[in-house]
């Protein structure tokens, strides 16, 4: 449904998007995950035809976003980070306006507004002024606007940003309910959101696509690279050196405790290995004190941090 | 065409559902009304004096002595009012983010530019048209010549086309309405005073300056003289500004 190839976007000398390629199948929900200013919004804006790319191509439903931008725009419903609302209009008039510019058949506009309003549950505020609605309702009107003319592709930029917890849950419900008959791209910097709503996650950092996979796969892939934490009593530098010498250790982080010579070591190892026995043996051989040892998987939060933190290399 | 109409209608409703249209039109009517009153009373005093001195001598001409100065005054007053009409046009959409809706909808930039221009122009048109009521009084109690008045109003409307397009262009450059208004005001003032500069500079340069001055082109209209060169000037100014607006919207896409 959506095909992005070698997308690059410069702002002056800054590379906002740096060679991103991915594709989204029909009916999928793809989540863009990344810190602020990672290039999520820019990528979305290019897909929607709001701005052209410096190089690379985007095709939506077979149409090139640059060549056939009107055809692409007809097939995308877009909710930007700040919902594009005219505060001095009533909700119904606003939706009428959007329906017109999106090319909904004039005769069917009232029906279309009813359909969308029911789906997003804003029927009761249709005659209110947009400026007087609560933040949650404003966001809903933003969703309603994107759904007009029933586009097959929906793009939501940070749809839960700035909402209170109850509203966030409501918005997630809306997105889930839309996933049955739409292809969706959404962006967020909140991790649990991705695993809750998306089929696939694209982790973006500094304009680059770091990883794209299902949330489960991301989790198991990195869970394979088992992390073990152990608490050892012994000279910290020596302990660290000894652990480092073990096979398949990829990273160690040390957290000294208040007691002298006691520290917690977090040891990460390559996929599919369990180093607990070797670690224990090493500690005992050097006659240090082993105070604790436990194996742990990486949460999506860790993955995100690992993938988007500069100092650490993943692979 | 349908899309231009949709944008035009929404913008126009926006102007008339907020105080801005009423404030601008009201202000304009007050200022032009004051000038009308002053010109009319001095004209009446003068014609009364003439009547007393020369029994049935040469007639005084209301078109020449009263309406023409009034139209010339109005052509300057609109320079001050137009920035207030056009400042919202694009700036507001940029500020509130609704420009993102327009640019991701299946609309062409041309449709957006024309729709918005026409909405601001209609507001201007209504504002100028209301002052025609003053003329109606003259027709009720006097016998002014109709065609010079008609041509004068055509001139005001044509000049306004260029200035409203200019205001739209400047509004498309910024998301700050105040900046848009001040910028437009500066530009219109420049187009006005450049005529004075024309009188002070050398022959060739003076001619160029006088040609560029937007108010100079109105003088013939105010006399009731129609000259196509003025029509060409106003229309070219309008289209140039609309073209620049189009370019500014297109290039803002590239800049982000």
C-alpha cells in the first residue's frame, strides 16, 4: 500500500531524513518510534505530499507522491501533530468544509459526516464551536476530519500527545477500531503505545531507520541477547576485566553500591547464550563474593534506548 | 472551480463571523465619512459664496470640486486599511496549522491562492461599495455626472485588486499577523511615496518612479478619464502578486 524508497530530506545542511526505506502492507499498522526531532514528522509529511523529498520515492496505492500528488492526497487521511482546526467554526461546518475540499460528493456530505461522527463518537458536539471543545474532543474532531471521504490510508502524527490518561486510552481504542479497514502509520515517542497498537514498529533516530520489525520480534531478538545482572563483592576493576574476558560478552555496565568493593554488573551477551554458570564460576575462582545473580530479558524500553543511544552499537 | 468557491466561502465566513470585518468596514466608513462631510460642507460654503457674488454667473461643478477630491482621499485611505484586511489570510492558517490540512487535501496551490485572494477582495469590495451610499445622497439632492463617479469607483476597485494581492503575498510569507500587517503597510506606503520621489528626481528616473506609484495611476480615474495603461498597471500588479503568492506557498513546501 505504501512504499518508501531511499527517502532523503535536507533542511539546509541538516539531514532530517537520511535514506529511509520501508513498505507497509494493506491493513497493517506501522508505528514510528523515536525520540523528538528524529525525523518522524518529516517522513510523514513527505508521504502525505505536504512537502517534497530531497531525493527518493514514495508510492501510495501505486501512485507516486510527487508525480500524482492529487491522487495520493485523495487516498490519505492525515492528522498532524496539532489537529488542523478552525476554532471559530462549528464542528459540523468544519467537517462540511473538509468534506468539500476532499472531494466528497456534495449530496452525500451530510451522510458522510454522520458516519464519521458516529465512528469517532462526536455526534453530541457536532453543533458546538470547535474553540470551546476540550482537548480530547478537539483531537477527536481531528480524527473525524482525517476519516472523511473514507481514505484507505491513515497517517497520525503523535495522536496521543498532550492528552490525559483516560483520553489516551480512548484514542487507542479509536485507532484499534480503525485498523480493521485501513492501513495506518502513526508516530509516537511513547513505547507501550507501540506494542499496544501496532503490527510493526519502525525505530527512527537522527533521520535513520534503525530497525523495523514486529514488536514481538524486536523483543525476542534482543531478549536472545540475554542480560544478566550480578552483584559481586570484589575489586571492581578486576571483576570487570575478568567478566570482559569471558566469551560472548557484548556489554557490561557497572553500578557501584554504597559498600566498598561491592557493585552490580549488568552483563549482556550474544543471542542464545546463558552465561550464568560461567559468571558464577569466574567469581568463585577468584574468591570474590557472589551476592546475587539473575537473568533478565530486555523490555521494549531497553530496546528503544539501546537502538537510539549513540554510544552503544547494536548487532 | 468548486474548490476555489469552497475556500472562498470558508474564508469569507471567517471574516464575517469574527469582529474583524465589522471593525475594518466600520473604521473605513468613519474616516471616509468625515472626509465626505468636510468636503461637502466646504463645497456648499463655496458654492453659496459664488451664488452671492455673481448673480447667475459660472456654475460650480460638484464632480470636480467635491467628488474628485473625495475619491482621491479614499484612494489614500484604502492604503491604510488593506493591511488589516489581508493580514489574516495566510498567516492565520500557518499559525494554527490548518495550512497543513489545505496542503494535504487534493487541492492545487492555484485554487488555494485564488480562493483566499477572492475572499479578501470581496471584503474590500463590500467596504468600498458601502461608501457609494454617500454618492446616493449627492444624486438625491444634486445632479452630479454619473460616469466620472462610476469610473472613479472602478479605479478604486482595480487599485485595491493590486493591493489586496500584495497583502496576500506578504501574509503568505509569515505566520505572524502583526508582521504581515506592518509589512503590507510598509509596502503600500512605499508604492505611494515613490510617486513623490518621482517629482524630485531626474527625468528618466522620475518617470519610472511615477509609473510605479500606485496612486498616480488613480488620478485619471478620479477625473473620469479611462486609460488602458492604468488598467494594465493594476492588472499586472495583481497578477504579479498572485504569482508571487503561489511561489511563496510552493517554496515553503521545500523549506518545510
